[in-house]
C-alpha cells in the first residue's frame, strides 16, 4: 500500500495508540509498536502503547459516555451504526487492502472481511428494533410480570490478528445498539487496522454529536489487555484468541465475577463418507486448509476419510496442492499469502518436526519459501500429512496450513468419535449425499462442535448465525441469532395494580 491509501484511512507513519470516540488522546507512553507487513517485510507505521494513565482516561471517558448513550433510544443508536456501515462501503477497497497487506490474507479475503463488517452493521440496525423481552402470567391477581433487557456498560473487546477488523465489528456493532460503550484492544500484530477502523467510526460519531468515549481503542501487548480483564468497571470481556489466552482471561474475569465471551481455538474436521460428492470435497477441504494460510480459527485441520474413498481423496489432494499459487496476497492470482510473522513460521516448522517424530508421513512435504519474492521470511508451503488419529500432535492446533489426513473404517459413528476426540469444539463438517448420515451428524449423538455443516467446509460463517464453539473453544457466541443477550443484563419486573398486596406462593403475612 502507498502513503496516499493510508492517509485515506486517517493513517500516517506514526499514530496515537489511545483513541476515544471523538479525538485522540496524547499518549504518555514512549513505547512504540511497529507494524511490518508479512507481505514484503516493510514498515507500515507505528502506534504508541497505551500507558496505565492513558487507560484510566479512556475508561473514565467511556463511563461518562455510557451514562448518556444508554438513554438514547435503541433505533437511534441503530441509525449511527447504519451510517458506519455506509462509511465502510465507501472505504471497503482501501480498508480491505490494508487488512490484506498488514495481516497477509488474500485481497479477496480482505475485502470479504470488510463486507462482514458491513453485514453485521445491517444486522445490528434491524436488531435495534428487536431487543425483545417476554411477558409472563403472574400467579397473583391484578399483577403483571415481564422481563426487559438493559445495557451492561463498558464492554472490553480483545481481538486477534487473523480477523483484525471483522471480529471487533461483530462485537461492537451489536454492543452499541444494545446501549453499551466499547473499548477495543486489537492485536499488536495488526495495529494499523485497529486505528483505521476507529478513524472511520470517529468521523461518523462526530457528525452525529455522539458523546466522546462511546467507542475507544487501546493498543499494546497482553499487559494492556490485563488492564481490562482486571477492571471491575468493565463488566464484559469478549476475547478472541488461543485457548491458553482464553483460560487466563476467563479465570481473571471470573475471579471478579465479571462476564466473559470467549472465542478460542479450533481443531476442525471434515468427515468424508463413501457417499460424498467428491467434487465438493476438493474445494471445501483445500480452501478450508490453506485459506488465510491456515490462520483461521475455523481452518480445516483434519480430514477423516472412509477407507473406501481414502485413495481417491488422497490422489485428489496430491494433484491439487502443487497447483496452489503462493505469493503477494494483493495479487488476485495468488491462492495463499504469508503467515503473520516469523514466530508463526517457527511454530509451523516445529509442528512438521513433531509429525515426523510421532510417525506421521507427509503426502505433501511443505517447507519455508526463500528468495526475493519471499524476503519477509513469512511464506511457507501448505502441507498434508497422513497420520494416526491418536497422535499427540493432532490434538493441538497449529495456526498454519497443515492438514492431517486420517482414515476411518466401518460406521459413521466411528468417524464422529474421531472427530469429537479432541479438546476443541468449534467447527465441523460432513460430506455426504446420504440424508441419514447428514442428520446423524447433526443430531445430539453427532458433532459436539458449535458449528456443524453438511456439504460445505469448516471455514467461514455467515453473520446471521451465532458464531462460537464448545469445550476448549470457550462456549461463547458472537455475531447473529440471539447473541445480543450476552451484551445486556436481564431484569424481571412485576407490577401490582390492585389495592391488595398478595404474596407469592400463597404466603400470608398479617400484621
């Protein structure tokens, strides 16, 4: 990207790392986070790390804003979100390019991520008129009982590098229409995307005279995240990242009896039965495994293939993988971009070593790419390994394009058992044209994941459905359906409109 494109998003080479809804606060911290593109290794820009004193300013400003924002009618809040969606449409190309350049995913995926932001804005606008409660019949005469939902307050959002803009939007757009205010700590690996999103939103908020502090950002490493997780003034923490990180966040917030919404690791599998349409298998499996260079929480990690079609699937993969084009993700002809940084490359190599140590065999060897085209040092070859389902390494998630190929025999139940026999439970899929197999997979005896698909891959999700998983994936739900309830508190109300005061359960208390 060039400097003029960065300026369109309000970015320069140096940016404040602390920002409220209307203006940037001058950070007192001297530490800078420099963002280097994994595409070519060049410096994109830098942000200042948020200090503890700057954090205090952000939270106090957010609290003050909440006192006003919660009283704005929800449809009016929805109108602000609608305008943000329009601003994203105007900036889709440029913001999508920044996502691609700073994170390393393909340009199509970068644009697609911004489209997810637009879609969740549209969803939230409709939701702003549908924050429904229930009315219940009271057992006492002349009493009315109902429930309503109120905003929580300051919502802390901690997001990961792999979806540097969309996951924040999933959380914040819904939280905003619910009447909450948001403080966002984006990944320190993609800080320019964080600042760009906030700059676009700031313009919309300013135009509408929205109170300062309705949406804020803080930047830095895990220490800045700890400011929020330890802060009793932040009733909800929504965190996306590794299972290891999620366990720390969950324990810390629970210790102060706060609420968490955790979207953590995945170890996603596609089951391929003898009755699968193999034309669908190839696209679903390969894109799921190599899209975003294997750095999606929904990336396909395991293919569980029936022995009757194992040989065919193996041959298809062996033919398809060499055709993958690896290179600059801003080039639309490329299928696979770089990993996020050299630490991710090291993890990729470590996992490949463990596969060999534990007895796995590579169908597609993989390796690190070198040369002028790959001078950032972040480009690797997607690989496929034939393994036993019980290998130790298969139980773990490596954020890299490594696909495990394993065989099952006999009934579908055997494949389901293999699929479920990992600590994570995010996304899953089955490829079959057999209705009974499909329904079994979707039943209570089937997949134990939060997402279960039939004849599509594990990767990708629409914003209309609640997104999240079970077990070590965290159990939280973001985005669509009724996930809005996580950002609000429920209140039960009973109104007595009689001249008597009857007690519940027929209890008598006479004075």
